[in-house]
C-alpha cells in the first residue's frame, strides 16, 4: 500500500525524473538515502515501471498532431494492424477502444501532404474520423 510520502515521491519524479535523491529527499522530508530506498521499493514493486523524456515533436519536424478514430471494414482487423505496423514512425499511441470506433490513433506528421497520403493508404484498410489538434 502506498502512503502519502510514496505519492509525493511519485509526484516529484513525474515532474523531474532526473532529480537527485538528495533533492528528492528534501522535497519529501526524507534523507537522500531514505528517498533512494523508497524509490527502489517503488521500482521493485512495479509501481515505477521506467523513466522517460518528453520530446518536442514540432522541433523534430512533426508539425501536424492528429487523432484518428478507426472503424475497421470487417471484424477481421489484421489488414489494418499490418498496415499500422508499417507506419509506426507517425503513430504515437494506438489504443484498442470500446464504443463507436475500434481503435484510437494519436499521430504526428511533418505536413498535411504526408497526412493526406497516410489517410489515402489507411482508407484501403479502414474508415476513419480525423481530428486535428489546434492547441494543447
């Protein structure tokens, strides 16, 4: 069971996973060694699965941010799934969902032209509803 200190540790690591254990300890009122032990326990118990970075996709050239609700053309999804495996460089997240659609894709594209070609190719395997992100 997690206590309030564990939750504060998770909150601080979510803000900055590169924080030193000494700094983390100061923020949650522990010694650096005690904070390190708590973090190790959270990792061992699978609460903390890993550490990551946030990438500025626009600076990498992925200007168009889109969400696609996917409606497969048949109950057999393999053609669609095979297609998206070839498009992983555009797909940030692929969620199998319940509701009206079958999947929800979060994608980034370098241009509207690339997005358009992706949609032409996608339409061979599934129908879709497109939403473009205006701001975050």
